[in-house]
C-alpha cells in the first residue's frame, strides 16, 4: 500500500467510527446541549474532507477539522463519561 492510500483508508475508518459514535451519543442523550452533536459533526466533516483533499480548499478544510477536534475535546472535558452505577459486582 502506498502512504496516501493508507491515509485515505484511515480517514474513511475514522469518519465511520465518529459517525457511529455520534449516532450513539445522540441516541443515549448522555451529553447535553451543543456537546452531544460534536462526534457526529466531526465525522460528517471528515466525510466532506475526502473530496476536498484534491482542491485548493484543503488548508481551510484542515483548519475546520482542527476546530471540530478542539470542540470534541472540550465536549469530552465538560461532559466526560457518566459515573459507573452503584451496586452490581463487588471486588471486595
């Protein structure tokens, strides 16, 4: 495999994973406000970036991608993961 083809495969797989994560995040309603849309928006933007890599708009597309990754990081920092439920199996 050539390096560029590996980059393309990685981009497609990452976009698919983010879209699935975005759908799960929206369905679970665990996150609130704008934060619940960030994984889906980042995945959708990655799909949009695929054809843009062959145009002069690539630098702008990468800048928007970077802003979306920062938004996802902020969403993770603010919402995080829910605490584990009490009860269940004990490790004592």
